C-alpha cells in the first residue's frame, strides 16, 4: 500500500513539474499583470514623474507621434547602440506602459528619463518633490528642442519622406488663394499632439473696430478655479468660461475713433482714448489636450494654500463654444436659423463685434453647460451624477474630446503624493483606440478602477484626446 502511494506521489510530482516547465509558475504576480499595466519604481520622490508617464502612456496619439518622430529621425544620422535621446527613451517607457502584452517586469525603472533630461540641461533630483505639470512642460520643450536639431533638408535616401512631400506639394499648389503660397510643411518639423494656439484680439467699445488676431502657442491650458458659490459645485465648463472671459482695458488709444472725429489723423493731434475689450479664445485645438487646474492660492498673510474642492468634469468634453471662428469660417457654416437664440441676434449681427467683446453665442454666461454640468440634450453619459441621470448629446460637436487620464495630488502645498487614473491598453482584438477599462496607479501599485471613481477624484491634470466619430467609436467598443 505504501508503495502505491509512493508511486501516485511520484506521478503527481512529475505532472506538476511538466506544468511548471510548459506554463511557468502560477503566482499572484502573473494574475496581477493580466489586464493592467506595469508600475513604476519610486526612486525617492519621483511619484510626480511616474504619474505623468502613466498619463502620457494613455494618450495613443502622443505615442504614435513619438514612433513617427523616431522613424523619421533615425535615417538622418547614425545613432549609437545606446541611444540616450529623450524621444527614444520616452518612447520605450510609454510603449512598455501602453502595451497589452505581458512584460518581463511588473515594475519598471524610469531613472533613464532623468538621465536623458540632463542632456537637455535639466537637473531633476529624484529625492526632491517636484510638480507633474512643470515636468510636462519640461518634456514638451525638450522634445521641441530635439526636433529642431533635425536637418531642415530631407535626406537623399529617405524616399518615403520625399514621396510624401511630392504629394503634399501637388495639393498645396492647387490652392485658390491670391496671396503667396504657404511653404510646404516639412514632415521633419511636425508639432507634437499637445501643441495648440490661442487667439487674442481687442475691440474698441465705442466704434467696435477690432484689432488683428494674435496667435500664441500653448502646450496645456492652465485654468484658475472660480470662487465657489454656496451650494453649487464648480464645473470644468465654468473654469473654461472664466479662462476665455472678456477683459476690459481702459484708456487705450483708438486710431479709428480719432480719425472719425477729426476726419484724418494729423501729427500732433490729440488721440482719442477709449475702453477696449480684450477677448481670448482657442484658435487651434490640439489632438491631445492637457488641462491644468490651478489649485495654488494665497492667504491674506501671503502663505500658499492648496484648494481642495472637487471640480466636476465629464468623460466627453466639447470645445466648440471656446473655439475661435474667423469671418470666412462663419460664412462656411450652415445657417443657424433653426437654432433658438435668447439674444435675438441676427446672422449679420453675428459677424460683428458686440459691445462686450463676445459673440452672441457666448454673450449669455448663464446658459446651461454641457461639460460636467447641466447638459442640454440627450445621449446617456455615465460621467454625470447617477442621482440626476442626465444625458448629453455630443453627436453634433466638431471639437469633441474623450478623457484618457486624470492626475491627482494628495496632500498640501509642502508635501504630498501623485497618483493617476488612466485607461488601460486596448485589446489587440479591438479596433477601438481606447479601452473602457480604467486603472488606478500609484508608483508600483496598480489595480482596476471604474470611470466613476476617476470622475469623482480631485483632478490636478486632465488628459483628453480628440475623437472624430462618436457613434463609430461606441460601436467599436
């Protein structure tokens, strides 16, 4: 009998060894990695870097831009085997954090990124607390610096780029503009997906003459949080509305008012000083939108204080109402005759600058808000309060963005910790660019989370990516 038990035990041990050889050990570590992403080792106080890398890894367009940047720049110059450029270092990290396939390690070391930044004269200590938003600007500015070091002329043997340039030149020459043709954009000088442009202009309140529109670049929108009204939550729409709200500037010289009064502007003639309205809007929206909520404020004694209140935001963000439209773009848009208007403005009045510097669409600041507030029409959005059970229609939105990551700072102005809510990598079998699965990541700790948990957090940085076809995107998921 003992011999039989010994024989059975030997067979069982042999089977267990075979299973181990074929499939490897079944451990909690393997189960933890499935459906999630690797964590990042905290090198002292590098949670700010780890959380930002997790957020950037959830932006597919940014990862693709880095891949294209590397494929184009690899032909220009011979690279050593150990490439220490920022772009290749960042690409390797983000691909490891955005891959659906298992990796060798569940925890990665991002210290190589700090070494790459030192080549751009950024000396960031891993033992000092830093800000994730400042690091974001360090990365984008360093990538632009690296991009500008690329040759201005396409390499002779880069046939793919030469062919693409020929195709784009043929389309550019066929334009109908009477002015000089714009130079053909070089594929070697493409802007990163976070690059956008702000527009600003001033209009005289007396004669309504508008100054030429000025364009300024931005990588992120830094929004101040308006004062909290008792019993009313703060929404992302209110922060955006406050960002583009008009500003009154007094005692500005108006050349047009002076000409109107005197017939012509004569040397030595006293110029007319009037009140101007300055208006800020978004001229070019990026593919990836980074929104920074300014939580720093100052007490009456001059000490820094962190604002802890929750700002409501939604999974989908429509930016149509904040986009600058030129006169030519407004003429190309379909008639708004069927759109109700509380201002009573006609189509002709829409093309003119109104007295407060805002177009009629933005004149009423008390209109219902659609991004994290009170939506007007009716597709179900899980981002809204379950008690309200409100819905929102984004089907007609031309500039629609979808949430990909949320960075949260726990603590005060002197110390704290950064964590990230982000989308997991999409399944290889899915054609959708985004995964519906959300993850909570704190350095090397990773667990599954829900969209509602992410929307309930006190966001510090928000990452959105522009989507073109909302109906098709939901069908793919």
